[in-house]
C-alpha cells in the first residue's frame, strides 16, 4: 500500500462510527503483550493547550537528552504532522 492508499484507508475507517468504551483496545493491547507498559509515556488531556503543552514537553525532554516521540491529532495540513520522532 502506498502513502495515499494508506491515508485513504485510515480515513475510510471513520464510516463505521465510534464505539464507546475501552473493551476492544484492552483486548488488542493484551494480545500484543501490553506494549504500553514497556515505555514511559506522558498523556496530555483537556480542552485547550494540548498541542502547546506537548511541544514544550517534547522540547524539554529532547534538550535533556531523552529520545522522544510525539503523536498529536488532528493534523493541520498533512497526516505526517501527527507523528514526530527524535525531534523531527
């Protein structure tokens, strides 16, 4: 699958609607041996300022010598904006 096909596939998943609850993701994570438990994570929640807060934390951790990955959503222009790794 090329980039455009992948993006189209991801956005077409939205047509199935939202299923509330954590049952499915908990089953998936258990099947994957709980990868979320294997690395340190900062989860930012709330109404306003999440993007700025995430960018500030990413910058501080990177400058302190940590390897940092950042996922934000939604993107402004291109889907690639959502994921950054290594300060890039």
